[in-house]
C-alpha cells in the first residue's frame, strides 16, 4: 500500500474507533497524512484526538476533526480542514456510521432519519465536499462502506439496510465520472461488511 498512499492526504470518517481507526492508522503507517474524523462525545476524551495523537506519536501526520458528517456545512469543514492543514485532499474513506436497530413495526421516524443521515447523507456530503478538489487535480479516491444488511437485508435493520444499499447506488453513480473525463483517475472501492 505504501507506494499508493505515501504523501497523500486522506480523510477517514468514523475514525475514532473500530475499522475507521484501523484505516486511519494503516494509512498513516504507509506515509499518508490523515484527517481523523469522528464526532465528540460529551464528557469523554475525544476519540479522534486520541487516534490522531497515536498516529503522531508513531511518527505519522494526523489532524483530528470533530465535525459531523450528517450535516452539509460540517462535512464541508471536514474536507476544508484537509485543504487548510495539509494543502490538498487525495482520498475519502466514508466509514462513519451508527445503528438504531429496531423491528420495523417499532422503528421511529427519528431512528430512520438518524441512520440515513449519518450513513447515506454523510457519505454523499463528504464525497461531494471533496469532489471539486478531485476534479481540479484530476484525481482522487473514494472508499465507501456498505454491508450485507443492505445487499441482502437483515431483521431489525430496515434503516441501516436502506442506508447501506443507498451507498451502493451512490457509489455506482459517481464512479462513472472518471469515464466522463471529469476526474480521470478517480477510483471507487466499496467494501461490504456483515
């Protein structure tokens, strides 16, 4: 991976824990400069800052950004942080996610919206925020996280499944921009996790 990411600037959302943290640390270990994004949890040490500190202590370059992916303006600020701090953006890993599992007949509108806002809208907002920079530099990469819940369904996860399948459609729809010569080297990779 080193030769592909060394010196690149990558935004990783949901990077305060789990696979997002692993993504951020792996990119940094291979020479990328990382924007570690995760929302702040009141009363707790900020997870994104802890991950960014770990990366810096290991000799890497990282900046913690605590903006939410679920809002257009805050997603813009996530990408702008990469541009301001590192001078560019080369990749986006849309990993941020939440669950509000509930049997469909008990699923509230708030639980539906919360999950779609983070997963689907968040993936769109951050990807779209990076798109002008990708187009201007004629390159950029998106990694979008999907799930077998979206691909085949899962009991108690109608909101999550709908969001994850929406990410599949989003991914397939923005990938052809490279064929239209808008961003000739844009790459699209989607991962399915159960």
